[in-house]
């Protein structure tokens, strides 16, 4: 494996690992706060148990997210010193703000976890709210830095070096709003539906378990609206990509030749030799419409770019199809949940709904990984789009295969441990002896 | 000292402040791991419990000081960040592995509340990583301080380019010194973390012993510095302000041991904090005006003024939000020894 590929693989693996924890660190505190708020207003002790379990889940995942995030901030320099030397003065600003948001999150998570009997109930709920808000803020700041790599602004190039640096203009880059909105919604949708899906699965096995029913209702409250809104935010993102990164859009859609009234290509496999996409469904004018809201609009194809500047079309296209497919399924499940709730049906006894939800549990996370694959692989061969090539930013150190394999092994180990711990701590329903008062086998059902 | 102190100097100073805070708070957490490993005697399990309770609510907040130093470095002195990432790739990567294992093992141990063999294994990983990480941090600092982290040669063997700059007797000595310092600091802090006089005595003994070890290691490091690290040797031993600095550091160290001897633990804590801070600032002063000697000075490596100004403003705003939060955190948890960890009735 060449060093550049090893460096890219290590970065991809580190990001793919970290993003899972970052997403849960954004979504889970919201679940925890909603559960505690319900306990405070109704006195329902199941909600208290859920708040405590989700808080413990947040703590475990936040700690792993904190250390894997630290690894990433170092890896920027370890693997991409050329990029950091170039971009540090501009994207340092969102990273500084992210540092503060992360600090705030760490402080109030400590207060929340260890302060149950040390501060007033109201202060405790507020600590939880601050965890949720600062978690979302820190995600937003990091995504702003990534958006700058896609649509760099706030500097001039003078003799190959940056000049007239304006970090604020860099933060207000034209991709910032679309990307942060898409990622924040994705975090709530993925976390909410994953938790709801796990409890849906457990309800299928144990239909009258009050613990799982309550968990399901709170998780859906957070996940379903986000899943329904996500396609709209996706439309905003796609139009911005069409405008600022036409090569990425062309790769997403295997759109080889520039033209008008361009069809939307669904599925299929691109043949890079002939520039054709086989076995695909085509919707006439679809891409023109989605990219520019005009059936006859011209869409730039890959033919406008030198072959050396093409991103990997099969990877970007497949990842994009995967993300859209999974996101659509999740949005439909969200709509279904909304319809059932609107008709005041009990969601936790609808077997088909529970099955669909259980199926959707991992989808948000797979969709997020696929979406980031589109963003990152679709930007290649650039690390800063149109300005700095990835190959020019990589470290001169040889033998990068070794750290890549080392960190991969470390992360695999950690991932397995976290999954096992989460099962032991959060997902498994409380033992009957502990909860004989609220576990209600075949008891009277109430709409959740 | 120059009279035209300006933005780059202020931000370089702030990096030293955050490193100081990291060594003070994060260092004590690492040291806690060392005492977890060396827990012994009739109160062995109680010692571990006190350590765990002292670290529990605040280790992530302490860890953020390192992130702040990193972020300040790559925003304000990008060339320094690029240089360190390249020359010190290997020790920094190993240090990262240590940070990852230590942080996650501690969390897993805390939340995996079955008292079984699995939990003890987490304890060992946590303690082992606490031992190795400070040494690597010290090695990196030693490499920078001794002026070995110059530009990477374009040609030469892998060892010449990426190993020799940091694998020197001096940087290894600084690594050992960091470990002894953190362990000493943690033991001093831990004397105040429990109500049990027996435990306090345990940590007092440990603090006195580790203080002695620290003296020896620091003296050895100084001797090697004269021979091996010309730049730091000159800064440490010759420049006019260095003598009072050394005297002050030595006095603080003696004050710590004296206060421990007469069981004045609050005084010992203050003096230990002072001693650690003096060491950090002594190092920073010995390299001034260089961030990475021999070639990257504060002025040369600084980002454009627009960036520096904004980062300073962001820091100001951040401090307005963070300082009260941090004070609140410490007041909630450090006012009295912590009893509850996981919720009302300590329940699960």
C-alpha cells in the first residue's frame, strides 16, 4: 500500500470510528434530558431509570469520543502537516470554538453524571440541557471546518501561499449552513431511531415490557421528526454541491457528459472505460430538476474535468445511493410513526411497525458513514477543493502502513468493548427483581 | 525580556498556560494511575477507590487543556504543528495510544460495575497506560527543548530522520522526570481526598518517597542537559534570570516536602502546584524566543495577525463562559469528599 493511501485509510478509519461516538454524543443527551424531564413532571420511575441509563451511555460514548477526537486533532498534524500549515490559520477558528463547546459539554456532563444528589432537580435538568446544546454546537463547528475544505473562502492565494486571511469569512463559507444542518439532523435521526429500533426489537420479544415501551416513545420523539426533515435538508445540500463542487455531483450521479435535461441515475454500476452506467433506473430530467429545480437545466459532467481530477466514481456513486436509500426508508418510518401517533394508536403493539423500526436501527449510522464517504472521497484528489491536493499535504514520513494497522487494531478492540458494555449497561432490560413494581406482564395497556 | 510584547507572544504565552494547566490537572490524573498500579498495604482497595473518586468527575475536563494547547498551536503557529507532527510522529502516535487506552479503560472500569476479573483487567490497562503516557509526553518535550526537532532532512535513513531526534538520553531523562513529577503531584493532591487518616498517611508516605525520586531524576536530567542539550543547557544554567528561577523551583520543592513532613497538606498542595508551574515556565523561558529551537521562533511561525486577534477574542469569550462553569464543577465536587457516583440511592 502506498504511503498516501495508507494515510488516507488511517484518516478515514479514525473519522469513521469517531463519527459514531460524536453522533451519539449529540443525540443521546437529548434523549436523557427528555426522559429526566418526564420523570420530574410525572414521577414515572421508569423515566428516571431511562435517564440514568442514557446518561451512563452518554458517558461511555463521550469518553471514547473524547479520546478518539483527540487522536484526530493530532492526526491532522501527524498525517497532513502540509494541510495544517496551509489551513491552520483559517480553520483554527472553528476548531477553537469547538474546543470551548467540548469543554462546556465535558464540564456539565460531569455535573449531570455525578450530581444527582448534590444539586437541585432544576439545576440538574439544566446541566443536561447544556450538555445537549454544547454537544450540538461542537459538532456544528467541526462540520464548518469540513465545509471550508469543500468550499474554501476567506483568503487569497499569493505565490502559492495564503494571504489576506479572514477566518470569519472562512467560517461563513457557502457550504457551512447546508452541511451543518444535514449533519445535526442526521445525528438526531440516527441516534433516535437506533435507540427506538433496539427497543422495538426487544418489544417484539417481550411485548408488555413497560421499560421498553417508555424508551421507544421517547426515542421516537427525537428521532422521527429529524428523519422526516432530513430529505429536505438533503435537497439543500445537493443543490449547494451542484453549484460549488460540480465534479462531486457528477460522480455521485455517474454523470459523465455535460448536457441539459439530465436524468437522475438510480442504482447501477458505472463502467469507467466506456463512461456508461449499467443496470440503472433513469428518471428523465431528474438530476437537472433536483440540482437546479429546473427540468431543462444544464448540469456539468465529468467531461469538463481532466481525468486526473476525477474522484472515484464507483465509490462515490454507490455510497450516495446507499445514503439516499437508507435515509428514505428512515423518513418513511418516521412518517409512519407520525401517522400512528396522530391517530392515537399504540405504537408499541403494532408488530409491522416495530419490525420496520428494528430494521431501521442501524440505518442511520450506515447512512452517516456513506454520506461522509460521498463528502470526502467526492472531494478527491483535493484536500482543499481546487486549492491544495491531498498528495501535496501528506507527511514525508514513510512506512505509514504501520500506524494505519496499529490504530485500526486499537479501534476494533475498543469498538467491540463498547458494544459489549452498552449491551450490559443500557440496552438489557432491568432484572425483574429490581423492577417487579413496574414490569407489568400482561397488565393493562395504556397508549404511550 | 523584550519591550514590544505583542499578539504572537501573548498567544505563545497562552499555549504555555494551557500546558501548565494540563500538567497540573491532567498530570495529577496520570499520577493517580501510577498510585493505582502501586496500591499496596492493608488499605489497597480503599486507595484505589479514593483515586477513582478523585479522577472521576473531572478527568475529561482536565484533558481539554491538552486539546486547547493543540488547537492554539495549529491555529496560531501552524508551522510548529506541522513540524512536531512530522519529526515527533512516532512518540506522539504512541502517546495517543496511551491516551486512548487510559481514558477508555478508566471509563470502562467505572461503568462496568461488576466486581470481577474483567474490571481488574481494565484497572491494569488504565494503570499501565498512566505509566507510559507521561514518559512519552516528556520525551516529546525533551526533544523540543534540546533543539533536536529541527527541519526533517530530505535524505538519510529512516532512523536518522524520524527516530534520532527524540531518542536521546536527555529526552528519556525528561520522560522519567515527567513521570516522577506527575506521581509526586498526585500523591500530594490525594492526601486531601479522603477522611480516613490511614489513607492520608498512605499518600503522605508516597508523596515523600516520590518527592525524593523526583529530586534525583531532576538532578540527573540537569547533568545530562549540560552535556547533551546545548540549547537548553545554556538557557537553564547561564542566562541571568535562570538562577533565581532554579532557586525558586528548588525552594518550592523543599516547601512541599517540609509541609508533608509536618502534615500541612493544604500548604503542600499549593507548593506542589507552584513547583510544577515553575518547571513549565522555566522550560518555556529557556527556549524563548523559540517555539521549536533551533529555527522556529514565535515571530517566524506566527499565523497572520487577523487569525491571532480572532483567536484571542474567542478565548476571551470562551473564558467568560467556561471559568464560571469550571468553578461550579469544582465547587460541586471538590467541596467535600464524593460519596455518590451514579445517581440517587447510588442505584443502578
